[in-house]
């Protein structure tokens, strides 16, 4: 189920919200939590019904393994073996659904075989909740999770606003909130702020992200030979912008819904296109993913003073994992490696007290983001090469235009201009929500954006990260 649809906004969300707080008001606090868990599983089943049973079994098995690990003696071989078993089970489940065809294709290429691809349907959200389950296992091994009840653990994993596309939450920040009795009553300040943030997310998704994505994808769907530089640059920048607004829109909606339930979900984007370098960029982009990778990959590799496990080695390993996590293809792996190299360059410059003037720094960072995004969205290396070549094809003055009459193709240029203005000059959602007050100067433009969004809501498309 997509947040920006009539079914979710006017049916699912009100029913769940009213029922949850109604049960709490009637003093059925445990029932309220179980109702929220059941609603979250129902939310998941609507989008991935064939996988919901396996998902439920995986969540339960991880709790059993994690709690058993937490109670075992430190340093015992049995504890280490059970921990490794838990990690391997999570990796194996993700690997089967996401990477089976990738490994078959590479096996066929290397050995000239002709093994048929399985064409396994990827369950939505599997990449995200797998990371949360792995974090739970690791922290159970460290003795940080032994006091959690099964119900609060279920809420941490399944809470529907963050279940599908993040933000990637941590048990340490979520479970205490579900344990807090003061959050069991409606907080109208949180409701007002939550609706404010949620509406911003809906407007970003429907009015900006969807038109830009639809228009840019129409170019990447067909480009197979060099086109004019103007076309290549326009659609590459358009897709780069659309990714930000699509992902940050989902995060805004998730954070807004969380506030309705008195749950604080962490910020995920902090104006990443205002970054000065790639190290700064990855501290602003998909921040909860960066936090997970830093805590559980980078810190597992890096050893201060080690000759082989240096900062740069740990960074490259981390971004290799990030690339492979994003997609089952070599273009994603290379995308991750290139980002790792750019982060290492930024770190080396900082270490040697080197820096560029502000404007050139911003321009070069944005250029790097656009170029790496081409690699990310291209079907394969050939198409990426065609687009890269087209960026410098200044002799071709033809401009690619999708021959379609869809409303998104018509409003995409308007969305493009508004998006650039917002990125360059407007505060981000976090800044707006921090100083939120329900004044007419804020409510009128928000109501206008909400009205336009509702008018186009029937055309809402899936979030880009559903495919990951």
C-alpha cells in the first residue's frame, strides 16, 4: 500500500489511528499494541501477500535467536555459533530473493552455461527490515537487547510507517518509545505536526517526484544510442532530483505518521544537495542507512593503528556493501565503489587541511552526484556509457521529448523548476517542522499543495526504493 493514495489516507490510516488510541483509552494497552502489530502485518500483506508468512516466521525466529544469544555466556563458542547462524539465516533469505538471478547470470557468463533464471519476485522492504534484524542480532550478541518483550520487539520491526522503505530504525530508539506509557494518549501537538510533515511528503511525492521520475524514466527506458548533450544533461539532472524528492517524501510521510502515534522516527535526509563534498553528502543522504553501515560494517572493519584495516579500507568495504545492498547488478557495485573513492578523497583532503571555495565545492559535489546517479539508474554499463558519451555530444542539438499526453509529462518541466528552487533556497522538512506553528501563512500554501496532490492522487506511483 502506498502512503500517497486515497485508500491509505482516508481508510487505512484513520481506522488504525482511531482503533489504536481507542483501545488505549479503554485501558486495553496490550491489545492496542497487538492491534498495531496486526495492522502493520496487514499493511505489509497488501503489498507482498505471498511473502508475509515467511516475513512473520523470520521476525519470530530472529527474536528467539537474539534473546537466546543475549542470555548466553560471553566468549562461549555456542554463543558465537548461534550468532553466526542468525546472521547467515538473514543473509541467506535476502540472498535467495534478491541475488539468486544475479549469481545465476554471472555463473552462465563465466562458464558458458545456460541455467534458467528463476525470476523470483522481490518482497517489498526485505532489504530494509533485514538490516534491522541483523542489527538486533549483533546487539543481542553484545548484550544490549535482553530486556525486550516479544510484543515491543514486534512493534520495532513491523511498525508500518517505516516497514517498507525505512528510515532504518534502531531497536534502541524505538522499543523505549513503545514501552513509554505517556505515549498512549493522543498528543494533539504531535498530531498537528505529524499532519504537517505528512502533507509535505505527499506533496513532494505527487507534485514533484512522480512527474520528474515518470519523465526521466521515459528517457532511460529507450536511450540506446548517443543523443544531444542538452537531453542527456536534462534527464540525468531530472532523475537525480526525482530520487531525492521520492526518497525524502517517503521519509517525511513515515516521520509524520510516526508523530500521529507519538513515535519519533529519525530524520533521513538533511539537504544532501547542499553538501560540500561526498563525505558531507553521505552524512546528509539516507542518514539511517549511513548510520547502520557505519555502526555495523565500517566499525567491524576499521582498526585504528592497523596497517591493513585503515579508514580508507573500511570505507571502501562499507561502500561496496552499500552498492551491493542497493541492487543485484554490477552497476550498483561500481556505483558503491565510486562513491567510496569520492568519500576517501574528501576525507584525505580534510586530513591534509585542503578545501575548495564554497561555490566550486558545491558544484563539483553536485556534478559527482549526477554522474554517479546515471550509473545507478542505467539498465547496464552500455546504457550508462551511452548517456556519459551523450553528455559531451554538443554537436547534436536535438532534444529528446517523450511522445505522450500524460499529465506528468506536461507538468514535469514545472516540477523541475520548482524542485531546483526548493533545493537551492528553501529549508528542508526538518527545519520547517522544528519551527512549525499552525498559522495561516503556513496552512494556506500547505492546503493548496494538499488540494493539488489530492487532484492527482489517482495517478500516484510506487516509491523508487520499492525495487530495492
